[in-house]
C-alpha cells in the first residue's frame, strides 16, 4: 500500500512539474522568438547572404559589435579548449561600452556563423553592470541555463521558422514531383544545413528548438492565445536595457 501511495504521489508530482515547466518554456520561446523576429525585420534583405541564410556578421555590425578572429583563443590561459568564442567589452569614450566578439579562427565558416549568433545572444542578455566574459562552450562540455537560452536565440536568428516552413513546403513538393515520397530525417537535416549554412551539429541543435517553437505557435494559433504569457515581464528579465 505504501508503495502504491508513493507511486501515485510521484506521478502527480511529475505531472505538475511537466505542466509548470511547459508553461515556463512557452514564455521563454515566445519571448525569444519575438525578439529574434524584431531583429531580423530590421535587417535589410541584402543582408541575407543566400536565399535563406542570414548574414549574422552584418547583424552584429549593425549593433556596433566588433569581430576579431584569431587562432589559439580556445587554447588560451583562460579557456583550455573549452570555448569556440567569447564576448568581451571595454569602456568607450562616451561612458558606454564597446563590445567585441573574439572568434576562434581554427574552425570552419559554418561553425563560426553559429558561434557569432550565440555570442550576439549573450550581448542581448548582457546585464549592463556585469563584468563577466560570455563564452560559447565547445560541444563536448557541459552547459548552463544561460548558454541554453543563447542556443535558443541563435537558432531563431539563424533558422527563422517562417523560412524553415517555406523550405519544407518546397522540399516536399520537389520530392513529390520526383516520385520520392517520404522525407527522411537525415536528408532533411542535410537540406537545412545547406540552405541555412550551418554545420551538421549546429543544424541539429537549431532544429530541435525550431520544432518546439513550431508546436507552441501551432497551439497558440488554435487557441488564439497563449496562457500565462507576459511578454513585457519576460522581456525585462531577459534583455539588457
């Protein structure tokens, strides 16, 4: 009997945990999606360096962030092969801050695009009073909550869901015309990586977040609202002033 009571209690706790966590995740994803959309809408169409791929280098220029690429960053005294890049700052003449992204040059361009987007997310989240350097950890290392938030924002910047849905429709129609039928996961991911100019690893990382965002937006469209969503509250929490 005690075991049964304990099991019921555990199941109820898990159910409540899932319910609460799902609501929190919805708020996070929608807030970051809206912020990414706002940034992309301000970006000139000429700043897209292919049919779908966003020119993330131009976006950070628009936000007056300097980019320095050099070899050996990940092997420096501070990082010990733990990072592919980091965001740092120094005081500017007008009393503000000048931000710089330092990028490990010993990586391919597809990976660099992701690291830049990830560090740009750190810039968006940066507390004006913070003195911490913000890093993009290499994929073999553990990651923190803030790093996960930056991964979500990077996904929304580099792989806008509207572009993904458009590409999926075109890809599906093309396969039907060629008599190929079903879409296979590995082929679709390679297709995404090619069009959005991302590495194999980073396209998987991004697409996981796009899939979850798609489910949230689909549910919101059906219900015409998102329960418990307070965008102003969460925007104040996430984004620097």
